[in-house]
């Protein structure tokens, strides 16, 4: 039988050889077609026929046909109007050349972005390719969600050749070979409002690392347009409406009168003044320095000043904050957002930098007031974890000859640090901290023949310590949400012992204070952006408070010491808040929220609404309004005051409630030019629930010495602060800047006797004028010489008048308390200046600096002293002039 399979005939189209040939032909045709399509896709063709239109409209048409973003400065493009163009089937490059012909503009294509820039060699714009350069890098994020933005455009303007880049998948960018000196950076992203950072100082010693946030636009952008106006006046917090200003660390190192102390620098802002030259206490709109909330990395911390609360309650000599570790931070002078609680007058919201994760860098500085050393870098090169720390030590020994003798020997040291640990899936962990330790020692003169006053007899020593350490965690959930949590212990210690030689040459005690307070804080908030119109931030703060206080003092030397304050225990302060930002159209924004607090020590609570409204009338004019109810606990020492009676010791103030205030602020802001703004803010604050002594002038508003205070207090006092703040500021441009501020106000209160009086801080007016000029010098014009000056003129503090007859009769100082705070001290003119010279070398940069505070030698009133031997009342004044010469090297 024959095998049928051997004789079966297959159809022709199943022939294997034919199939192979057909497949080869199809593959060849497909390849040729694909190559042809790719070639056509790479060669963009442009056809435009437009008459009497602006250059911006022409560029918009090119953007549509090419599919590329276009980046340009409106100020350079808007001048070209009534343009006509006829282009048919031209390449993208030919079309751009035709459109820009004869316009002193040129183009450059960087990846998917067309950059239009001036084609003129403006003085200072063209940098030598052989000169010193540095790297600028950083991250671009959404302002509300803190989620990195991929594809954002960053460009250095002006630069020749153009230096620009785009952010990667993690929002990071890098600009290489940036010439040293001052530069501007423009950041833009489709669907977001553009952002500009002006006059960044680039040195050869350290990289510049920036963290940039962009605000989503309510209107989709047709192309990327950059206007050369500064965003310097915009606070970091997107939910701040009024009375908020960003303090940049570049300013902290430039402004005169600061000696690198951020607390002194903010006193140049409108509505803010210093308590005195010797103190960095911050007086805001007539409120006492103790009304300020200090916050670091989202945690309330004790007053971070050396010799804190000793010179003035809420102030100190100089802050323990270093500009080496601080990032740009926000400062608020009233009606602040709902996330801030337990604050009465203002908020200093401090952020810390993250160390350079790519390169190890160091800074060393030595000067008349001390030395400090900072270092940062990656733990392991090539990994993302980084460290940053700064240590300072000072004895002030070199300044002792020009400081008041009663200040004795002063020394202080501080340490601040931040460790950052990003992970791929678990978010970012960071460990941060700040610590300070201070001593003041004054030894009595043992030779009685050398005694010229009471200070010569006194022997005292004071020790201060404060610290905070936190563990923070941030994780991004999805595309619109992130959660930030922190746990942190914080605390401070104050010890003060004072004795004096009596007439028998025996040391007798006067003061013995031991004050320790600490707390454990947990805070967590969730931030969610529902859309471009609505973003919300909701959080919880739990403070576990602990205290151990024993303060004793003799009314007069040689008398028995009395216990004024005593207590040991704990309590809780629990906060909750929620705030939203709502944007109605392009020009109308509402920030609204609520903050609640509960103090478990005496079971008092408060609920505080906040709202801010901003209306952009046009590109240059903005009107705003803000309201907030704000409250603050008193220092825990007041709650622990001890009184003796027949039935034993009592604590009369343990049930004190929160002090409260309604803040109302109006605002008008106008951009006079791209580098100048004018702001006017009328304000009114109604204070109530203020602790006062019944039947007395004494009010918690004016208290400055709480360690020897044990009077009974009730929450029946009131007060009011009303005035207007005016700021005219020209931002640094072409090496020149200035700012002029004026604050006119009246601050009054009613004590337990119901009589209205001026508060202790009712200066009535504060005027500031500051400015500076920079010059690029040196053979390659890569060094920077700058001169800065600041002049402050303010009304004097208020004091009690002296009852002359009673003083002579009793042979001791007697004040006329029925007229409390009715005498105003003379006006205070304070002149400060600084000279800086930055030298850029190949691998490092050095900075010589000379700073001088109180160059006019203004003397500050300290107290009146009665001298029984001569029946003379002596006016004691301090002359504090602070010169500082320093050298800093960055490498």
C-alpha cells in the first residue's frame, strides 16, 4: 500500500520558501517605512503666515507646530509688536532664525525646550570660560505636596553660552560650570507659575544647593514664559497671607547689625524692634519678646539664645542658631496660619539645611567673638545619606575691655546638626538637633578700698543650657499627599547664684534659682492637594511637659531667703489644627483654618479660627486681609508661684488661663518695578484674658522677671496694639540694594486697677534704613567687595517715675507706681555697618569681615540707683559697642 502522505499536494501559498521570501520583503518595506517616518519626525517643518501680531504670538505658533516648550523673558519679547511673518515648510531652525532676525535675540534648543535670550554682550553678562566656576544643583517640588517635579526647566539668565537643564525623574537638577559671583536662576514648568531666584552668590569653595517649590497654576500655560521679577518677598509657607517674610541666609550674612544672628536681623523688618543693644529680644508691634514662638523643623523649642531669658524674658545675647546650618526660614509678625499655636505676637519658623549628599565641604571661621567650624557631606560617597553640623565656641575675652564691668566673664558654645537618610520606599528619615551651654561669672572685689559701687561687692555666677533633638520622617503617598511626623525631646536649664559682701566683709546670699523645664513632643500632619484649587494640611501636636523648679531670693541682702517658686511635676499641652488654601480664579486666594489647644495641668482649652484673603488686582497690585485668634500659656514658673499663709503654702496661679489676642491686619502691596516693592500693613490687636494682679498696675504683658514673682494673678487684663507698618524694598540688583521701614504704633494695657497705661514696649515709632553696595574686583573680577550699613531710630522704652520725696525719706529707691510706665526714655539712634571681602580661589574661598554694632556709641539706660552717702539718685547707663573682625574659609 502506498503512503498517502508522500503523494499529498500542499497549496502553493503554504510553500515555506515563498513564506520566507514574502516575510523578508515585508520586513524590508516595514523597516524602510519606519526609517522614513523617523526621519520625517526628526525634521520638524514650520509654516506660518501672520500679519500684525506680537512676537509672543509667533513663538506660540512655533510651539504648537514643533511640540516643544518655549522659554523666554517677557520683558525682552513684549517689545516686539506689529510683526508680520511668512514662512512656508521651513525647518524649525530656519523658522526661528527668520522670526528673530534683526531683534537682538537668539535661540538655543536644550533637550525639549527652545530658549529665547538676548543676543547682546551686556557688561557683566559675558563670563570668561577660563574663570573660576562652581556647581548649582537642587530639587524642584510642588509647593503643596512636596512631590518632585520631573521635566522642570532651570536656566541661568543671562549667561553666554546659555547654561540650562531640566529636572530628572526625582526632581533633581544640576548646572555645571557656573561662573563665580552673583547669578539669577529662572525655574518654570508647564502648568505651574514660574519662579525666579535673584542674585545668588556663587563662591568657589562650596556648591550651591537649592530646594525650590513651584505653585500650580489654575490656567494651563501655552508656553513657558519667564518674567524677571523676584519671588524674594514670598514666604516659604504657601498658606501665609500677610505679615510674613522669608529670611534668606544670604541676607543673614549680608545685612549690617546682625553679627550673624538671625534674631537681630529680623529687627530690620517693619513692625519689629530689638529689646536693646545688649539683648536680641524681638519686640513685635508693641508685644513683649516672650510672645514669640520659636519653632525648628516643625517643633516648638525653647528660646534658642545664649543667656536666654536672663537679659530680657524672651531674649538673650545672641542666638545659638548658625547661618551655616539654617535654611531660608519664615518670620511672622501677626495673624499667622492655623498650624501655629501657643504664640501671641509672632512666629520664627526655622528650617535646617540638608547636608551636601555628593561632596564633602567644610567651613572654618575665627573672629573677636569666637570660632566656629562646620562640615557637611555624604556618609558614603555615591549614597544619598548626608550629614551637616556646626560648632561654635566663644569667650568674648577679647571684647571684655569695652563691655560693661558688671557683665563679668562670659563664655558660650553651641552645636547644631542634621543627619539625612533618604530611602527608596520608606520615605526620608532625618535626625536633627541644637544645643547651647553658657556661663557668666562675676567675682566680687575682695579689696574694700577698691569698692566704688554695689557691683564691686557682688559675687555671682549663672549657668544656662538648652537643647532639642528630633527624629523626623516624611513619606509621599501617591501623587497628591505626604505625611510628616516628628518626635523630639526639648528643654532648658537655668541656674543663678548671687552673693554680696556686707559691711563686715562677709558674703551673704541674695539669690538661688534652679529652674529646669523639658518636654517630649510628638507631631504629625498630613498634607493633601485635592486639585489646583484646594490644598489642605491637618495635624496633631502632643507636648508632654515636665518641670523641676525651686527659686529662692532674699528681699534684701542679709535677710532670710524666701521661696517664690517651687514645683516638680508634669502636664500635657495638646494641639490640633486644620487649614486649607482655596484659590478662586487666578487672582483670589483664601487661607482658612482652625487651631485648638488643651492644657491638662488646669484643664483649660481654646479654639482659634484663622482666615486670610488675598486679591491680586493685577500683575503689580495686591490687597489682603487676615484675622486670627491667638493664645499663649504663661511661663510654667508663674503657675508654680508659692505663697505662705496660715494654713500652709498655696499656689494661687495654678488655674491661670491662656492669654489671648484678636489680630486684624490689612495689606496693600505694589511692585513698583521688577526689583522694588512697597508694602503697607495697618494692624489692630485686641488683647484679653491677660494675667494681672488685682488692684495693681502689674500685668503679664510687661513682666520681665518671673523668678522672684509670686503675686496672685487673674485673667482680667486687657490691652491693644494699633498702628501701621510700611516697607519700601529694593532687592539686590547690579550690586545695590536698600530697604526702608517705618512702624508707627501705640501699645496700651489695663492692669488689675482698670487704668489704661502705655505698655513697657510702647516705643510709638521705629524707623530703619539699610542698604549696601557690592563691587566685583580683582584681576579676573571674581572677588567681591561689599559695604553695608543700617541705621535704626526708635522711641525709648517706658519706665516708672521716681518718687523723690519717698526715696529721700526711706533712703532707698521708691518708684511712683501710680504712674507706671509714664516716663519714656530718650530716643535710641543705632548705627551699624559691615565691610566684607570675598576672595575666590581654585579650591576654596575666603571671607574677611568687619562688623560694628552701635557705632554712634548710644548709651542704654539700665536702672536708677540711690546712693545714701550723698543722697544722690544715679542714672546707670551701659555703653555696649560690638566690633567683630573675622575670617572665614570655605573649602
